[in-house]
């Protein structure tokens, strides 16, 4: 399901847009970066989400992502290619 949502979002973005996804670092999402690459987008980075990253995203995007200390999540940064 994460790939379908990511693909739909990426398809709606302009070329060269930088997009960040926060995903659960579980087995179900393991193929997500590879699948995104297969449809032609560039993975810029994949890293564990720290509390600092969550706080930065919350403040810059007016989001309400919970505290990352007890979550096992990844931040995947993608450059949209068309």
C-alpha cells in the first residue's frame, strides 16, 4: 500500500521536485526504495528518523508526527524524475 500511495504522490509532482517520505521501518516497506527507483525516480537518501528530524518536519510543515523516540521509522528522500 505504501508504494501505491508514494507512486500516486510522485506522479503528481513536477520533475526535479525533492520529496520526503516517512515510513515504518518494517519488512513490508523494505522494497519501497527499490520500487520507487524502478519507476524512474532517484533515491537521494534513506536514513533513520531522529527526534530532530521529526521536530524539524513538524515545525516546517505544520505537521503532528509523534515523537520518534519510540518509533522505528525511516526518512526516504526522493528526486522526482519524469
